[in-house]
């Protein structure tokens, strides 16, 4: 079978990729760790086949990145930057797979590079970072399977799916949407290949250890997902459509509309187009966050680049396109990258609260150290620091030793599994609470009084600003009896 696809636009795509890498590297350490990154670093020190709220791949990659590139913010984020580079290249490859010219491939690389969601997850380590790369790779291999009819692409799909499950379970929604769309609109001949079962087997072998871990631990991920849906499900559903338009960039809306039409008109690829509305329905049904559907939307963006290139053949239209992409780059960078002074982040928080979550962790450790200093020296050997969430715990683990703080404990997510205070730790107990929790944690302890509050130097209203630090006489019962009550999955 003759390959009629255009040659890969190696030089221009490489230039776009290099610019992305340079920008992300230059800005990687401007603020500080995100709360999730602090958690990943600790999880990486407790390597396992699973955690209550996530599979093991992101903690493992975090540990590898800091081991190779240095135990710093910049060293940690090298792995995210490399994933971002892979995302840019994969977008160009998707465009090429659909017959996109060199200009269309370059445009696909530029389009993802200026999108808000890409810059947000490419700037820092998150499960969404590697999830985006995996979804795009699955989209690419699915298109190859549909274009060529070569069943051996099921092996690549199975391998990628297995690795994606080791990072984030949301990829199962993508697979469900693609399979249902393929069954409904065809062509169904791809399901007749003997390689399909081989692909399924590869996926199960690669993902199996984590699925086994979840099974023997009573599927805690389902509890976490249920909590997210209960807490935020209504808001997520209301904001789904607005954020689908905004989180990539409004400038890219014509791209993905053109991409949907382009794929829907081609019988061999139309299932990929219809998979997106099916995925949207699935996300809405479970009350998932709107960004869950964005990776497949980027596949539509890549598909739309050839029609957009043809539309922009006239000089005036090329100017409009260039201006639109420049506007998208500026707005996306301001919203998602650390280009503003930290003190200005209150203006960004309503749109992207993750920016502010990278500020103030050393100050939190300072406030905890000040509270710890109020415990008499002769009582510290039986005293405990207990935090309400994993961000606080991760910050104290990262910045506490240099401030003389001991091992801390938390009941949040996998921290509950990693260590519990001994019953001999009868108190005092220093509680690091969450501002919005109304000090509910104190009911588990006696004689609590607030001895400090968390305040960041930038003065921004992030999730920890104003967090009360309370000093309590001790737990209301031995830690071994109290510990089950302190577990929090969300």
C-alpha cells in the first residue's frame, strides 16, 4: 500500500517544539512547587503499584526526574517539559496522519503550543500532563489503524492504554467513547482483526499490577471519584460548555469545529469525530471536571488545521490567523504561566486557581515552625504535627527539616497509609488546618487553641491563606483507635 501522506514537517515542528521547551524551562522555577507536586514527591518516596487516589506512574516519573535532573522545582519539571515536547510533536503527527500538509502540521504544533490547557499542564508535573500525551498518542494510533486497516496498530493502542491506565484512569472514558462511536458509525472491520485480542492482552498486562492493587484495596479510587462528583458535580456540569470553549482558547474554537466536520465527512475517520460528543456525555454523566474531555478536543483541533490552512490562503486571512494565534499565546501565557508578579495572582485565580497554589509553601512551613516552638522542649518527644491535607503535609516534608520540624502525619489520601502516630505520642498535637474547614478537625483533640495562621508573602488569597494552626493538648483517644476516623479521601 502506497503511503500518500505528506512528509513530516521536521524543521518547522522542531522549531515550535524548541520554543516551547525554552519557555517552559525558563519559567519553571519562577514561583514554586504546586501542592500536587509536593504530594508526588512524597509518593515517589513510597513507591508502590498504586495509591488511593492515583496510579503509580506520575510519582515514579517525579522521582526519576529529580534523581536525574536535581531535587529542585526545575529538576522536577524537566519531565513535564519533555512530555510537553512530545505533545507538540504528536499534534503535528496527527495532522500528518490525516493528510495535513507541512503548513497544517506546523499549525497544529503552534495551535497546541498556544492553548491554555497545554501550557497549564506542561508547566508543572501533574497526572493531566502525561494523560494529555497518552490521549493524543491513542488518537494518533487509532487514526493509523483506521487509515491503514493494519491490525498490528492494536498492539500500539494496547501498550499506550496500559501505560495511560498506570497514570490516570480517565483514559477509560476515551476508550469507551471511541469504541462505541466505532461500533455505531463504523467501519467495524477493524474489530475483526486477530490483533485486537493481542492489544487487549498487552493493555491488561501493562495495567494489571495497578488494577490488582486497587482490587485488593477495595477500589479506593472509586471512593475518591465519588467524592469529587458529590462536591463539584453540579458546578462541573454547569461550567462544562463554557470551559470547553475557554480552557483551550476561544481562538481555537473554529479549528475544532472545522476538525469535527473534516473527520465526519471521511467515512474511515468519522468515528473519531463522533467520539467527542459521546465523551462529553460521559463526563457530564459522572460530574467530571470539564478538562477531562479536552485531549480529544485537541485531536479535532489537529484535524482542523488543514481546512484552516486552506481558508487562510489569502494574505488578509493569514493576518487574521496570525493575530488570533498571537492573542491566544498572550492570554494563555498570562493565565497559565508564571509571567506575572506573584502579588498579582488574585486577578488570575478566578480563571486558574492552580497558579496561586504554587505560592506560599515556605511561609506555611515557617508558620508551623513558629507553632512548634511554642511546645516546651521536654514535651516534643511525644508531640505530633498533623495536617488536614496533602499539600500542607508535602510542604512541611519539603521545607520542614531545615526549620527543625519532625516527621508529620496526615489522614489525607495516601498519607493515611504511609504512617500513623504511635500511641506513645500522647501530645501536644499541632494541627495545620484548612481555611474552609471551620476547624472541624479539632473535635478529635482536647484543649485546642489557635496559635498562628498561614499567610504568604505575596498576600494572595490561595487555598492555604488564613489556615489556622492550633495547638492541642492531645488526641481524645489513642492514635490507633482514632486513626480510622481521620482518613479523608477528598
